[in-house]
């Protein structure tokens, strides 16, 4: 079952003080319950997450004043995509594996993802 079938629409933004309610966008999502969440969490397959459909949903969410989040961001390429698309937050497991080595690498990745590209905007 897709996220829409499993989403508990009895919960509404504001029901959980200190927390924002997120809706997980998955491959094939078609009608989002906009009034029932604060954050659009872009999940799904790699192809979907990096494709135009997810990008359009994220833009619609931003236009409605929703925050956007991309899951499984563990590479500079995906971090650059998230920055270019204007996501508010990302997550990944990169730091969990060898934090002493990967924390400096993650800091460099974040800096590089925000550097302007030759053609303008984030690389």
C-alpha cells in the first residue's frame, strides 16, 4: 500500500507540539493530503527521488509553505541535487559508518554542495 493508504489523517499539524508531521512521498504518489502534514519527506526509489515527478511535488509543497526533506542523501551528487532543488533538510547514514573519518568528509561535502557552479546556482 502507498503512503496515502497508510497515512493517518486523524493526525493534523499542531497535534504534536514541538514536532512537525511529515508525509512520505513514494513512487506513484498522486494525491497528497496537503492539510494533514507540515513536511514533505521525499522517499521512494533512487530513480523516483532524483526524477522530475518528485521535483515537481517538492516545488508544490514549497509553494504551499511546507518544508521539504530528502531521505538517503549519502553522496555529493545527491547533496548537490537537494541543494539545487531547494530542500530544507536531508538525512543519510554516511556519518554512522566511521564518524571520526566521515565527519570531516561530510563537512567538506556540505560545503562543496553549496559552492556555485560554473553555470550559476549550486553545483
